[in-house]
C-alpha cells in the first residue's frame, strides 16, 4: 500500500497536508493547521496513527488464512 503525500501553504500561509492512497486515489487524511497550532499538530499525529493502525489491520486480515 503506497501513499502520495502532498503538503503546501495556502494563500494565507496556513500549512495543508493530504495523504492519498495510490491504489484507490482516495484522500485518506486531509489536514490544515487553522486555529490553535498545538492542537492541530496533535490532531495530525492522531490521524497518522489511525491510518497506520488501519493499514496494519488490513495487512493482517489479508495474511490470515480463511476458515
């Protein structure tokens, strides 16, 4: 499973990030740093951890033998 990571600053200089699944083309994480910067960064790491866990579960399910 691969990802395309796009990061940029919008017109106001606000950091933006998208993580796109290469296989499906779907956006898995869409993030911007508006408001409280500390909270926004914590939210980003939370989303990245959830993405990692979902990927691990998907790989485990694919590797487990069917009953």
